[in-house]
């Protein structure tokens, strides 16, 4: 059965907190979910290609995948150059790149209330195989995208190859790493957040944002459109399905739940979050289960790659309590052991723990945002940890590691973004006892461009390794982490580029690590 995403059945009533965001997003959700008697979708004609933002796919299942595009013939204008009326968009998915063996087709309605974005949930496909897809509106045809379905749920696949990425600041550098990533033989890509940066335009950078800081829906829409005009990002999206989650810059730097990092912005923060969440949904290949309701959006979910791997995709922003000691590097205090402090919230944590206990997968992957290892960031007897990361919520961090150990979770691997540098960490049972058993593995990936040109061996390298013996690798170049997973081993390759402030950077494998199934220790390859 083909299930175009739009229109949807009725949307649930807003919660008390959602109501504080005002009526704009609620009205948009109601328009999205209601058929208007007599309304007809127009085909439309365009002076420029309406597919200027490319195509994408995501959240693969054994029998289907989400296909995405957004109509925007003039993407850097408010409204994308579209009239405020619905447009019918045709789609096809085929077994061959030449699109001769079409196996599914249909139409979806691109609505102005949702920025003329299109999300099509295709089902009825064959498991574990590649497909190609495209969209058409009027006489305009989109670029082709390539996607694939997951293996059957009961099959132990021989191999999974994926890369994870994060932090792509448009102004700070070019997206050269995506050019290299698109040439890899990958089954999927995982994006761990900071897809956009919300700040105002700044002078003297490699590229320039449009306008000021993002607060309203049109601000965020224009920012996503700017980022999605990047050709390297478009090709990476069109090469394989993506699994996405957000961090903080999709809304505002270091926000926590309904609390703005800047107190002066608190009064209108939920309205801002509602706008940011809607724009995120509009521009990502997400299923209808993620449809935002005001400033609330269900993003945490699990996705299986047969019995080989299960992705537990986390949201550590929407439900977290404010940092108990504030932001930045701080010495630990008993406040960090307050059981009420949380990154995930009770419901998400219960979902995660239940999923880990029931998982049939050989490898259990926590796809999430901030570093879990408790890294001492200063030398000598003084101790300081990052308060925006898991060590700022020490009670819950310990609880997760204890769950790994006590519930005998099979091969837990944490993949992390956020920090604009590469790390390879052994997650030990008790970070107060540095010789305690290793209970999991954490691979932290650097940024695509955030921070500008990095360094292969920054000054802090030796100090960090000396203070933290569970840390096996640190690097501050840009790039991504490529992973190859088999039933027996997990291999992680840290793929870096030496510069992003000019084009043409070569790709280097800076380090590689192997983890054996049942033995979470890191082995340098």
C-alpha cells in the first residue's frame, strides 16, 4: 500500500506546554491534517526548477522507506518562489537506475502550510535491496535519488556499512567531506545533529548566512534552504537513506527542553522552538510519527538492520533538565548526582532501556548527540567536565552504563557528534575506578565544517590522553566516521579532510579501530 504523507488524519490536542507556543503551529498542523472540501492541487508551471533543494530518503524499513523533496524554484526567498496553494507532485520508485522497472508510483500534495515539502512513506518493497526514485511536477523532473530497504527482521546480515556525521556550519567552511562521503559504498548515513546553525550572518567567513538570527518559521525555513542548496550535501542525501536526529543549533545553542540558554529570550522560547521543529520536519526525510505538534515532536525511535544492528535514535535536547551547574567546564559537585537531572526524560529512558533489553540485534547502537565518556578536560589534580554533555547529568550517565552491564546488553556502541572533534572512548563501568571493566564503546565524530580548519594533533592531544586512560584517540580535523559492521566485528575509520576553508581537500583515514563482538575494548587497526 502506498501512503503519501499528506493530508493526515486529525492531530491530537496540544498539551498545556504546547499551548504556550501560540496558535501558529497549531493552525499549520490543523491545515495539514484536514481535507478541505473542493480543494484541488494544482500541477503548476515554473520558471526555474522547483527541485532546487534536491531529494532525500530516510528511515529505511524492510519493506519501505521515506522519500522527501521540497518545491522551491527560488529557494532563498520567503515561500521559496511558490504560490500559497497546494501542488500535486508525482513520484516513482524503481529497481534500476534508468527507472525502466518502476515498482511503485503515486502522487502527494505539497502544501504551502508545510513549505511545499513532500514526505512519501513507501511500503510494499522488497527487503535488503537498492532502489532509485524521483519526483515530477508539471514538466519538471527532480534529480534521481538512490535508497535501500533494510534486511528482513529475522536475517543476520553479513555486513552494514554506514557513516555518521554532524555539525555543518555553512559559514565556517565548505562541505567537502560530503563530496568524499558520497563516493563511499554506504548502506546509510546517520546525522547526529546541528544540521543548521541558527546564528546571524557574520563577516569574514568562508560563506555567509542570509539575514539575522533565526527566531520565526520563515527564518528557519530560509536557513535550511540555504544549507540544502549546497551541491555536496545534496549528492550525499541522494546517495543513500539517512537516519537523522537533532542537537541544539536546530533551535538555539545549548537550550534545554523549554529553557533558552539566553535568559532574555525565555519569554518567547517555546514559540521559537515550535517554529524550529516545524522547519526541521519540513526539511528532513521523516515519517508521519514525527509530525510536530506545536513545540513538541517525537524524534526518538528505533530502526533495525535485520538482526545485525539496531539503531536506538535519541533526543537529548527536548526533554533534558537545565544543566545543574550551568554551561561550560565545571568541577563536579553533588548536584550532578541529583536523580531528577536527566538528558532523556523518564519516558524516553524507559523506552531505551526496554528496547535494549528486548533487542535481538548483535550490535546495539545509541545514535545520539553529546559525549557519554566522562572526560577530564584539564591537566593536573584539578578536574573539570563539560556540563552540556552526559557528565553534567552524572546520575543518569551512570544509570545507562549500569544498565549496559547488569542487563547484559549485547555489544552497546554509542555514536556521538556535537564536539567538532574525533574521539574513541572505552566506556568503563565506573569512571571513579579507571581500571573498572569496559562495558561499551563510544565513537565520537568530528564536524563536517564547524570550527573551520582543524588540526590533526592539537596542543591538547597529549594532555587529554594522559588524564583519561580510557580515551584511545583524539583528533580535531573535519570529516566523518565510516563504520563497517559484521556479526563478528565493528570497524570504525576516522575519515578526515585537512582543510575546509578552500575547496579540494583530500581525504585521509587518520585512524581505525576494531571492536570484537562480546569484547568492547578498542583495538587499533
